């Protein structure tokens, strides 16, 4: 079955960096669009970044120039490099497999990122 396992979250000071990883299994990773979302306490889950099978990317305006999404198809892994972190980046970050039919989309369990001021 489809599995998405995130890692790399933690506590970091403002201005610092973290790299999140999402190890995927159970589907043909290379052709799927993968995305990172985040959800802060009391807020709706929001898209952070997306990368499709051709490695085209798009980002939320709030993270452009600071975050970079990438993928390694040989390792079935998608990454989120987060630089110049701000306290407002504090959230649970989720990896998502996005398909043409929402019922086939899949989520990871999430990893906590906390940025202290």
C-alpha cells in the first residue's frame, strides 16, 4: 500500500535551516506529483510547495526564495530544504502524493517544525 514517511523536523532558531525528507513506497514515485503542506495551530492546512513528475515546481508566496522542493526518483524521496526560517514557519509539515483523483491522494503522518525567535 502507499506509504509516505516524513523525517527531518525539529526545533531551530529563526534564520536557521532544516531539510525535510519524505520516503515514498507503494506506487510509481517518478511519475507522481508530490507536495509539501503545513498546518499551524488553529489554521487551515496550506500548500507550501509542489513538484511534478517533470520536476516543475511551484511555491507559496510566503516561502518563495527561502524553501526549495526537490526529488530523487532513484530513492523515491522528496525533499524540502528550508532556509532563513521564521517563527511563522512553525507548523506540522505533511508530505502528499497528488493524483488526478482526490480519492487516490495520500498523506504522510507529518513532522513538527518549530522555529524559535
